[in-house]
């Protein structure tokens, strides 16, 4: 197990190195000048040249890249051109809000998705199965911004039950609408995967054996069938959680949620290169760790999975 983790972390380093290289090159060739965005189009040429030299923008892209990597190795993710705030400080400020939203969304998505998927699989071709299939179809096909706007209109504008946007005092009522919006699509995918995986498992011989022994249907389904159907479900949950932890731009923008997704979108709009590069590197690291955690979780779910030298 330790050897497997070490190999994955080593590959993760190469992945992060590739991410920094590709991101830096794309930032170099993308249209727009961050200096002009910072000081405006009417600034004099002397000021423009001075700022370009100050931020090393007058140097070739590969020189800029090596200077940037030198800072990264020292733990310096750079400083925003626009706000002068350190990128690492911005991560500390906004990432906890994203984590809160991501975890709450995944709890909703996992509970709803697994329950709907199990009910659908155990009542195949019934009205419950048809309702579950309809839910997954609507959940997968409806854009996030549509779900968000509908929830705001119904529960904030009409019923006045919940606030329409912002984080307020950080209480749960500000979190409910964005979490449901973010978790709806994930719940639909989890429900589909749970149904498919459960239908495959419940036809296995050991499930028929368990039923023939007189075990209750609840024990057969939740202790034996669901446990063995979890691996593809865990994969979806892990990857979705990883994507939520790197920020959900649409959801955070719609609800004015101060997370890293919204922060990164603002940086892209303003061509704030240090912020974009630092945030892309940070989000890539989150994905690498999320994939590693998912792989390790497989071994706990299914003891037959081993990460030894023969793998």
C-alpha cells in the first residue's frame, strides 16, 4: 500500500509539473494584456513598459516560466496584479467556503442518489423505478444555472423562506439553495450508477444464496448487495467531490458565494495571470489527491483489491 501511494504521489508531481507548463504557455498566448487591464487603455507608454518590466512580462515566456517555478518551489504562488493580494492568502480566504459548499452538496447528492438508485433497482419496472429514471433524466439534462434560478425564484422570491444569495452570517440557511443546486446533477448520476450497479449485483448467486438462507430483504440489499455495488458509486462520488472542491463557477456566481470558483472566474475575466496560474495548480493538486483517496478507498470496500508489487 505504501509503495502504491508513493508511486501515485510521484506521478502526481509530474502531472502538476505538466499542468504548470501548459497553463503558463496558454496564459502567454491568450489575447489580452494584464497591464492594460490593470491601469486602463489610456495609460502612457512609459508606465506600461515600467509595469511590464516589474512583472517580468517583457521577458520570453520560457524565462517567465522558470522564474515562476522558482517561486513555486519556495511555496510562493504569486501575487494578484489587480488586488496585490497573495494567491496563497486568497486560497486561505475562499477555499473554506468552497469546502463547506462541496461537502454539504455531496452529502445531499450521495444520500439522495443512493436511496433513489436502490429503490429503483429493487423495484425494477415499477412506478418507483419510472419515477427514479425520470428524476435522473431531468437531473442530468437540466443546466445548473436553470436549477439555481428556479430555486431562487420559488424559495427566495416567492416563499421568502431562504436568502437568494451571499454567505451572510455563515449559517445553514445561506447554504441550502446553492448546495441543492450543486448537488442535483451529482445525485442524478449517483442514482443512475447505483441502479445499474445494484441490478448487476442482485442477480449474482451469492445474493440468491443469502435469500435462500432466510435473511431479511433489508439485510440482503443493504449489507450484501449495496456493499458490493459501491466501487463504481465511490468513483463518481470521489470525482464529483474533487470537482466541487476546486470550485463550482456557475453555482458560486449565481448565488454570490465567495468561493475559489468565483474568485478564479473573476481572475480569468481580468487576465490576472498569477491568480489563474496559482489556482489552476492548486485545483490540479486537489484532483490528484482526490483520485488517490478514491483508489485507496477501493481497498477498504473490497478486501480482494490489493496494491502490492504485482499490481
